[in-house]
């Protein structure tokens, strides 16, 4: 198993402050490096960030944009919309 510290580029995905998510005990606020929104960072993630100078903190929205193309994102959103309509 590869230790996360060995990766050159570690992405820490955080949830934006204000979203209805469960905030981990001891979490603190920091800024998303993609959109500069306030996000919650958990103590475990803070440790990874302190130990890895390549670690980037991004919100879930920016992480999704990095991983998938705009077209894919539209497809995913379209699928979610369809599911909502069916329910
Ligand atoms: Zn962001």
C-alpha cells in the first residue's frame, strides 16, 4: 500500500461552509484553492496538508470540475435531474 504522503499531488476534498453536511469534530475553516470559498477541513486532513507541501485543498465542486470535463458534468447533472423527476 502506498502511503498518501508519497504521492506528489494530494487533493483534499472539503465541503463548503454553509452546505448541509456533517462537520467533523475539531474541523476548522480554510479556503478552497480553486474558488476561494470557505470550506471545512477536518483535523486528519489538516495533518495531511501539514505533512505534504503538494497537498491542495479544494471544495467538492472544484474537485468535480478537475476530475471530469464540463460535458461529463452536464451529463451527470442531467442524470440527477432525471432521477429527481422520476421520484
Ligand atoms: Zn472550490
